[in-house]
């Protein structure tokens, strides 16, 4: 019998590669055979990862439609399995994947929308930090003033000619 870590890695590999049989001998067959049991886990795993992408990239899904999104997300899941059980970290490479899709060529901004949505997800799931306390700034006003000094404001030249005349 392999060590637990080896068995876990074999099981994870079987979730990604449908015909990986190395773990079958270690799965109890009680009503379902090993292949059927793995298929249940594999389908649940894929569906969960696709749903994770859907929740992280809702604007991308709206732009391309549900059916196209599911197809693309399934391809992504196939090539980019989760590396952690913490699903808020899953899908960072999705915008790069979208940029490489020939089928999404009609939407050249799709990857940028994905990058923006990933940034929103990272910010939403970031660890909370203490808020700056203005009371801590006492006695340091000269440091703060130097660091936050604004550049002198320039007046924009005014052109009073109508827009059509300037074109």
C-alpha cells in the first residue's frame, strides 16, 4: 500500500486525467466501481471550478454568453487544475487563457475585462489591514506634508473655438 501522500497525489491526478488507473485498486467498490466513483468526483470537481470561474468573471460570461463561457471554462479547468483548496486563488491565469483564444478574437478587450475582474476578486479577498489613524500623524506633519505635496496646478489653455472648427 502506498503512503498517504502518494495515494492523495494519485487521486488528484485521476481527477484531472480521466484514464489514470493507478488509484483504482485503492478505491472500495460498494455499489459503484472505481471508475464510476472517480467520475462522480471528477464531475463535481470540474463543475465546482467552472462555477468558481463564473463567480470570479461574471462580466466575461455576460460578454460571451453562458454556453461559450462554460465551454471555455471547461477547457481552462482541463489545462489548469486547482493547486489549492482555497478557491479564491483559482483562475488567475484565465485572462491570459482568454487572450490566446482565437474564437474570442471578435472581443479584443475580453482579456482586459478578465484582468480587471481578477483584480477586483483579489481586492475583495485581500486580508483586511488596520485603517490609518490620523492621531498617529501628530508630530509628523512635516513628513506627511513633504510626501503628499501636490504639483502646482497648471491652467489648461482655453480654446474658445467650437469643436467642429478645431477638427
